């Protein structure tokens, strides 16, 4: 099992990399789930105020969802900015994760794994 957290500033290409990785995993028949923070936020906080407290709650929910999937034999790709190291450390304390930090991604061709 694996959990890959793709992190970086907004607009750096996190979602693009997550999609390319997902496409590659699908082609290899590898079971996985993508967790996108923006989608989780809409469920956890339907009227977000983007406060520090709210971000903490949303990232806790993200980490717990990732752990649940991971513990149930599903590989996980996390697509989230995670501007605080504490957010990533929360997940690291729950499971083994591999982080990819993007500063800027220029999409040229398909990702090769």
C-alpha cells in the first residue's frame, strides 16, 4: 500500500500530476483513490470561511479519510496544498506517506513512471 501526498502552492500543478499518476495507475490496474482537499472541504464545511481553525478541521478529516482507505487496502493520492508542515505530519503519524512538493509544474507531456 502507498499514500502519495502531492503538495505545493496553488497553481503549481498538483491536480495535473495527481491526474497523470491516476491515469498511470489505472493503466496498471492498481487500486487507488484520489482525495482532493477542495472536494472534502465542500462536505466538511459547506460554507467555508478559510479560518485557521477550519483548515485544521478539514486537514484532520483529510488525514483520517486517507488512513481509513490505506488501512482498508486502497492506495491513496492526496491533492492538497498543505501549507503547514503540521498538516503533513498529522498524516505521517497515522501512516507511511510519500510527499511530492511542487513549486511550479510546466506540463509538457505525459508523466512516465
